C-alpha cells in the first residue's frame, strides 16, 4: 500500500472503464457530508443508478441508527446501516449484528466522564444503547451537539442505571478530543477500543467492534469481496474499514493517518468527493 495515496484526478492505475463494484460504504461526517453537515443533492439520483446496477450503498458512521435511518428515510429499503462505529448493523429494521459493552464497562466510562467534569473539563458522555442514547448533561450547548448525531436521545438522572443494551459510550469534548479526553481513557484501552472519531469525539467500544469488522461481516453475508468494495473515510474510526476494501479512499481533508492508510485520495468532502469518485470508478452519471 503506498505511503502517500494517489489523487483521484491523476491516478494512472484507476481503470479506464467501470470497475466491478458491488458494495459502496461511506463514512458520513467529513466524508459524504460537507462541513455544513449537508448530504449532496446528487446522491439521490446516484443511489437510484447504483440500485439499477445491483450495487449496495451503505452508510457507515459513528451516528446512531435512528439518525441514519431518518437521513435516508426515502431510500432506506434494502439499505444496510453500519451505525455506532460498527457496533450496530441494521437492514430494513432488523439487526444483522451488534457488539454490546458489558454494563460495568459502560458505567465505568460514564463515571470517568463525571470525574473529568468535576475536575473542570468541558466534557459530556453519551451512553449509546440500541433503543436510544442517554445523557446526564442538560445544557443547550451540549444537547445541540448530541441532537446532530442521536435523534433518539433521553436526558436521565443516572446513565449507569438505564436498562438497555449499551453498544458504545461517546464522550464529547468541547476542546480537542484527541489531546484532552483520549489520554484520560487510557485505562480502558487495554481491553477495549478507544478511538478518536472526530475533532471533539472519543468513542469507547469492545475491542472486537469497529467499522471494519462490521464491513467484513457484511461482505461475508453478501458474498462480496474486498476487490468489489469501495470505501470512503476521513477520520481514525475509519481505519479498519479502509483495510477491508481494495478500493479504499481517504478524503483530501482526512486525518494524516487515514491518508497514509488508504490506497487512493478522493477530493474533499466540500468538493463532492464521494460522488465524483463513485461516478468515475463505477461509471454512473453524476
């Protein structure tokens, strides 16, 4: 794999004609969505064209399943949603796979967030269950961030007392998650996966859970090979997913480690990079 991926616009080894792609998987924030969190208008006709060719399009996000289902409500039939960083995979309302945390672990991360707040950190925990996301913090600044990613969320007095299958705990840091909150969670990293999923977000999941594991399971179920899979990502929670596809694209705006890990470089999320790349490689109109 090249140390520096080649640009989509000047890569000589991209095929001149359409490639045999059967599965397209894309991250949402910083990848498919522009910086204003908008889905590109051209996606909807492209999805119709992909369906006609038998190509499955799958959003893979740290976002909640309910949030993704609402965003794609008009085209959701048959679509596979890789939600919560791969911990919860759903198709047509039916769970395909999940990887819940032990309750004691979810509670431990939530208590760590409480200690951070007590020490003056501007951090809030989102304990993510299959039915909803649960928060204790009630200020509007925090809840505004939560609403972007968790349509189904509930403010509760004690997140450690909620009865649900918890699949992830996400911590929102109003500063730099990578440099502030992430190091504090080091105690969980030995037995669990602690991943920076955005500038302000850190997620704690089972070590076996990531977008790549979810994607490999989906490939097995569909009978799709890595050579028939196209993947797009921009942040550290996308790394394993990039490894599961031969057609792996980092966005031009991606984290440096993502750029190093991907085979190719797509135009940025603000330049309609996902759709432009699909149009060229799969051969569908844009």
